[in-house]
C-alpha cells in the first residue's frame, strides 16, 4: 500500500479530522466510455451519504475505485487525512472499509463463513504471535450474529454460497461489509430485489451503523429509501457530479432533475 502524508495545502475550511474520505478529480475510462469525469466526492465521519444516478452514471465505478477493485486514470484519494492507493480488497479492509458490491462478489465454491470473512479472517495468535491459526469458532459465532441482524434465515453456515437463494446471497454480501472494525461501509444497491421486510431491515441496519459512528455510502434507485435514510445526497450524471444536497434541504423532484439534467 502506498501511503504518504497528505499535502498541507488542502482546502482551509475542511478540517482533516472531519473528513473521513476525500476523492479529488477522479476520472476513469473504459476504452471509449468515460465512466467518471473529474469527480470530487467527500464523506464526513459519522455521515450517511446516498449516491444516486441513472443506470450507467458511474456509481459502481466510483465505489470500486474507493475499495481498490479499480484504479482511477486520474485523481487522488485521501482516507483519514492520508493519501491512499488501494490495490486489493485486503488493503481496503485493513483501512476499515467494508463493501457490498452490486454484483455481490461472492466466491461460490466457498461457504458462508469464509465469504463473510474473505480477505480478513479472524485468527488466534499462539506462541506470542509467531503462529496464527484461523479462529473458525469465533468466525462462526460472529457470522450468526451479523446474519441474524438481517433476519434472513440460514440452515447452516457451511453451505456453499452457490446453493443459496438471491436474498440469502445478498445477506452474505452485506454481512461481509459489516465486519467489526469498519469505519466506512459501502453498500451498492443492497435493497434491489429485496422484499419489504428485508428492505426495512437493511435500512434499519444503515441507521444503526450511523449510531455506532460508522460512515455509510448507500446506493439505491429508490428515492423514498434514500430520503428516509441518508444525511446528504450526491448525484452522478453521465460520469459527472450532478449536484450535492443536504437531504433536509431538497426534495425528490429536485434530485430527479439533477439526475437527468
Ligand atoms: N468493467 C467495465 N468495462 C467496460 N465498461 C464498463 C465497466 N464497468 C462499467 N462500465 C461502463 O461504465 C459506465 C458506468 O458504469 P457503472 O459505474 O456500473 O454505473 P452505475 O453503477 O451508476 O449504473 C457505464 O457506461 C458502464 O457500461
Ligand atoms: Mg451500479
């Protein structure tokens, strides 16, 4: 991981202690497709931001850049005041970033527990840390606890994720985003294709993360969900920043206008 001290000339009115994540001037092309064009994005400590935009606006690309799943062509990212360059999911977990990808990114040949702790398994140190053993028992109990909060039933945590239903697979991917040292949790369309009851659970979960002091980036197409859950709304429009509004100072009509231009 390439971590270097943040330059002193950051903007004067944003204290480095208030901003958890700062993205500056982020661009990403896929061949001829300009997925992101010089996008700036800030997230404060203990803040829930709703990231909205039409299909193809660049939402998933932006969050993949935060987690290191994609590398930007241009731009800088700061996390807790430090310039970062994340190149693997392990590194982003190490920093305290938990993510649920839109495509879930489960390893289908592995079981539920292994998927939830992918890239950051719990271990027991023995011989003063010289040897680390997988703490399978602790992972199992933590996994039950996390999945219970989502209220989606599983008969066994040893099941391979390829055998699960759509709702169960989604719960596993959300569970992975929620590991215990997270400072930032990112959820890319966690409620898409979920039932009313499960959706309510997910929205409640986002609120409880905020109560624990964790910041959340929540992507959804459902503006009712966005308005009932987030502090601030960031709109992407065809790869560009369409606008930023405090939820209390805007309304769905304005957000739709910002989305479609
Ligand atoms: N891996 C990829 N290869 C080529 N094009 C991509 C890839 N990922 C995304 N894109 C394109 O980039 C644009 C933004 O996509 P995406 O970030 O998934 O949008 P959103 O999540 O807002 O729907 C779209 O035009 C999409 O087709
Ligand atoms: Mg997407």
